[in-house]
C-alpha cells in the first residue's frame, strides 16, 4: 500500500452505519490514491471485523479502522490488520504505554498509525512522551460537540504539532466542503467527511446526494 505523500491532500470518507450502506455507496466512489475509506467506530461496533472485510472487498486502497483503541493495542491492531485495514486509530487519552505499543505494532505490520486527539486540550501533552510520533495526528471535533455553539475544529493545534513532529495532520468533525477548504488552508493533510443520513444532526456528505460527484468536488476543493 503506498505511503501518504506530505505534498498531497487527501479525503477520508467515513462509513458509520451498516453493511447495506457500504454495498450501496462504496462501488460509486471514484477510485483515487487520494481517497481513504474509513470504517467508523459505530460501524465497527455494529458489524465487527466482518464489516471491515466487506469494505476491503469493494475497496483496494487505504482502509482506516477507527478503533479508537483505549487499551489492548496489540490485539486490536492485529484484528484490524487481519480483516484488511491499512490504518487504525488510538485515543490520545489512552495510556502512553498503549500508544507506544500501538505505533510500534502498526509500523511492524506496515499500517498507518493514527492518534485521535478528541477531547485533548494540548496535543503536545500526548505526543511529547511518546517513543515515536504517529504517522498521523487527528484533530477531532466530536460528533456530540458539533451542536455546541462556538465549538470548532481547533486548527491552532496544527502549528503546535508541526513545530515538534513530522506527523501528517488529519481534521475530523463536522466537515463539509466549506470546512474542508478551511482545513486545508490551515495546514491539514487529510480531511475526514462522514456519510450522513438526512435528518441526522451532524454534518457531512448526505447519503441521498450524488456521492460520486460530491467526492470529486471534495478532491478539487482540497487540491
């Protein structure tokens, strides 16, 4: 699987519902080295590793398992890898020991290590104690935070991370085309857009829209 290029900008599309949505939508997403497909945390909890394997059947590129590991890093990374994932996430609030094991094991398995900084005030408090920086640091506005007026993705964290580490930066949470443009302007390498059913309260790509066309718009916007 090709490594991510620091000179390119990437779109990560997150599936958070069920197998049916994967079957309906994934075949229509354009094939591109600049697209990562994510098995979101709710999807993994609902469908398990068989859900990852289904995505792998339809998608040959990078597949992110949004495990949000909190403990037991080795076992969880192994499960995701065996199901076809090429990247996985761990919580920045996990113990430093777990994050170190996670990053080391991802590297051993040729997977991308992603540290999700949801709920973390200062990313350097998480990253400084590590033996090695992750491949990707995820600046994340949580789904439950989206409705709080004034809460936004904290892009000021980008420069704080970049000043000390070579990790790529991913921006997640409430990302539409406008926010994707802002994320790239503020230095993100990856923008994460959720597939969202109409009527749900968070922002993303509507499952009823022309997803292939919107995907192309995203790729043009973040180029």
